[in-house]
């Protein structure tokens, strides 16, 4: 399958990074309007994703030679923040989808053409937790398994799955990322939660599906910067594997915290008072001033750490050098700081807003539930991130995870 000329793009007609971020900002009213419905239906709304696709945001990290914008990690994170200001679940799924396209770009041209041969807006979901079995066969592997927490799977077209890599004797020698069309999989609706309901992070099920060898990439080699792409001259596709895949989980969280700050400031601007006090306007109380300032600073801290990590990833990729080990561990610590500071900021904002924050009609309670859930994703566990960085800082060679 060849890529048709009409879907190809060049750097000449590519929108600027600022234009891409502005497009995401322009979607905020729609995402907020649909937030309650997104949560109620339990998965990403087609209207939201269609608008994101129409804005070209699913092309952010797709190679320009197949119709994408081939942007950079910094811009992709900023887009995710803006979408998070609209709706946490939508931002989570959309950012995983366009970062999923970055992951597909690490495969060979054969995979790229198979995925983007018809359009550069293919939709992805993926699960990196290995929970499958495989049998070696000619040209590939027969895979069966169940992969939980596949955010956005209801509207995805392709899935990246953690699968065993077997040698000719059928022995497992590695863990791979296998790419399968969603038509080969079924979905078990297991996502019954109190936060991030709209992500539809259900369980993917495979029953003896065939995944060809060319659609399986060694995760071990990927973490060492050894990708399958033939285009090592493209900086974006030299970016450090694990830092990128973990950092993406934070942009929606920063956006949600920003949304919470906007909600509380908007409420204060309406002149609401503080019950059981003489303050007819809460915005005149010193306690409000302190907590709103602290919350804003915590969110700024989270965003600054997020952008620092995105910047070092981009800079190393542009320079054609491997992101050094200690910086990788610092990215893990940055992620910990992002997650905790966002949650702390929203806690302060809930104090300002009071018990009314938890009224079902108040969108602040949904932001709080979504953020508390997203911030506890196993891959961004704050204490693990800090321990990883602390060990590296003190020269302790033995680590507690391979995800660095």
C-alpha cells in the first residue's frame, strides 16, 4: 500500500507550533460542553475526537512525509495541557493517541505505510503491561491475552500491545510492542471507576491473533534508543523512549489543575461570600489570597517541571545524542513533582470553594475526581519516581525498575 500524494504534506504548509497550541485552545469550549456527557457514556465522545482530528492534532507527531506535522515533544505537551483545560478524559485519550503515533513512527516504513496509507489521522490505544501468551509461527507470532486499561480503545483503529518475543525454538527472549488492528481484538468493558470515566480504559482481548514480525518492536532495544525506523536523521524519532511514554501522562493533569484554578477564580469573581463569617466577598479574605496564590504557584511548578523534561528530551534528540542516565531519572522525579503539585493545588482550591465544590452540578468535583484518579496511574507513582532519582543521585547502581 502506498501513501497517496493527496495526504502528503511538507514543512511549507505545516502549521507553526503556536498555531497547533492555539487550535487546542479553541477546542476548550466544546470539550467543556461535552464533559458531563463524556463521563456519562463512559468513553471518549466521537464529536470530541472528530474535532481534535479536524484540527489536525492527531497529526502532531506523525512524519511529514506521510501527511503529518512532525512537531516536537514540547509542543505535544502544551497541546495536551490545553485539551486538559477542556476535559481531562478527552485530553488523556487524545494525548495518548497522538503520542501513540510517535511510537508507530519508530517502526519501519512498511508499518508506517500500512497504518497511514489511507490517512495520517489514524487513532491508537495501547497497553504496555505484558499479559499474554504467544506461539511462534512462520513470519510472526500467534498471540492471545488480555490487556487492561486501554484508554480510548472504543474509538481506536490500532492497538499497541505488550507481547512476548519468541525465538525459533519458541522460547521467550524479550518483551515486544506488537501492533494489531482493532478489528482483530474485542473489548471487555471493565472500566468501572469514579474518576476519568470518560477515558473508557477497558480491557482489550485477543484470541489467537496473528501479529507479523515486522509489527513487533523490541521494548528492550527501544529503551536503549534502538528503533526500527530507517530514518534516523529525523530528530523527533530519536527521542528517548521511556521518558516520552511516561511524560505524556502528565499533560492532561496540568491542564485539569489549570481548569480548576479558572473555575474557582470565576466563582470568586461573582462575589460569593464565606459562610458563617462577615466576609460578604470571599475574594477579599486574606486566606483566599494566600490559598489562590499557593495554588497558582503549585500549578506553575508542575508545568515548569513538565516543560523542563520535554525540553531536555527534544534537545538530546536534536543533537543526536542519547539522553543520559541521570537526566532520565530526573525526568521520573519531575513526573512525580508534576503529579503531586497538581493534586496539592486542587486541594487548596477545594478549600476556597468549600463543600459546594462537591455538588454534582459543579464541574470542579469532576476535575478533582479525574485528577485524583489520573495521578495514581502506576507508571507515574510519585514515590517510585523519587526513589529512582534518589538512587541515581547517590550512585546506587541497583535500580527498582527498568522504566527509566
